[in-house]
């Protein structure tokens, strides 16, 4: 499961809004909100796009 607090932390470091991050990876702002609040898990494809958009070297940074 993706660690929502880490997603939020990395997103804020990059000065991205939830909407901007969603646009980068092809999901809605609402989906990013749910991920950050741990209310929704995601598949590997979206996890990989999150890793790329948040400039993380590996998925372990988001778990």
C-alpha cells in the first residue's frame, strides 16, 4: 500500500498541488486526495507514475 503521508510530503517538496500531480500521472485530484488520506490503494501502474512524477528513485520511497 502506498504511504499517503510520504506522497503528500514529496508532492509539497516539489510545490505541486494535488491537481497538478494528478494531471502529471493521469488521475483526478480526488484520487490524489484519497491516496494521501489512505482511503484508496492503487495499482502498480499508478504507483510507478507517482514514483516518476515525485522524482523518487524507487517504489520503496512510497511504501
